[in-house]
């Protein structure tokens, strides 16, 4: 797909279904992400492709984070929140492993590099024929959710990417 056509035709998917990206396509998306602008070449991005077990743990942690933020969440709402994380066939967490050992590169610039990498990832997914939803919410700020994605509490989740084939 030509670059401007990809940019001009990309939209967030409303619903996703199987199949999700193949391992080869995920690798291409990750390679595209790694070409993002990155002041200081710190490569602060950490893309975690969650396997089936990690997706279950992630969904549970995300629902628990919502319950912490909204203590009145009943069992049905908890289950719905958990199910949201499992709707798409593939879940990828774009994280920023902040480097504080380089005072020349502020934290915000590292986070922005991850956002740029995420956009590259999304454009690559689109060019390969997949739909993507970029989500965050309460889960993105919760230390337990970050841990499931392999991040430290002081790191950032920049995007929770739901990938699959567009439905409808």
C-alpha cells in the first residue's frame, strides 16, 4: 500500500474478528515500529505480544484495575470489563521503558518516541490488511497491568493495541 493511501485510509476498527496477524506479519509490524524517530537512539519502546495465557492475566488485571478505580463495579460489570480485553484475536501492549540514566533525553521525549513507534506499527498493520484499535483507560496506569506486560511500575503503557480482521 502506498504511504499516503495508507495514512488517508486508516481508521480505527469498530469490531475485530479472526484471523489475527500471523507471526510473520507481527514481525513486520514490529520492524516498522523500530524505525520510529528516537532522540538519543534509546529505543524506549517495549512491544509485548501477549500469548493466550498472558492475555487472560492481562484481562483479569485490567478488570481489577477498573474495580480499584470504581469500587462499586458489580460482578457483571467486572466480567464485561474483562471481556473487552479478549474481543480481538491479538493483543499487543506498547510500553515505554523509561531511561533515567540519560539526562539529555527527557522522559516525555521517550514517551513520544513510543507513540511514534506505535503509529508506525498501526500503519504497517493497516498496510498488511489488519484492523487496529488503540486503547488505554484505567488499565494503562495500573502497576499490576504493567507487570503482566513486562513493564515496571514507573514505565508507561502508551497503547493497548487490539488487532485482527475488520468485522462488518
